[in-house]
C-alpha cells in the first residue's frame, strides 16, 4: 500500500506543473492542464511530499495512510 493517499483539488489546480516537474511518475497534467495522479508509488515519500509542498496553490492533499492524518497542505 502506498504511504500516502493523494488527491488533487482540480478546482484549485491551475496547471503550474510544479508537481509534475518534481515527481513526474507520480503527477501528470491531463488534456485540460490539470494535475492527475499517475502512480502514487512513483517516487519516494520525501519526493512526493516536496512535490505536493511545491504546489503554489496547495491543491495537492496528502493523507498519511497509516495514521489517517492529513500531512499536506
Ligand atoms: S503544482 Fe499545483 S497547480 Fe500546478 S499542476 Fe500541480 S497541482 Fe496543479
């Protein structure tokens, strides 16, 4: 099981692409330039956290699967 449940708030996402740049196997941009989760296990935990933290509008939500705690934003 991946360590984080990852969700993208697509209303808030405006396609800056920081997430996909930092973790290109985890995040991608779809045809309307909104972020999608490609593979929650596509990078190590720290890379996923830093990609989520880099979103300028905090559109990426990370929940620690083990604790149920939201760790981002
Ligand atoms: S960094 Fe944020 S705004 Fe940019 S594509 Fe990713 S989720 Fe969307």
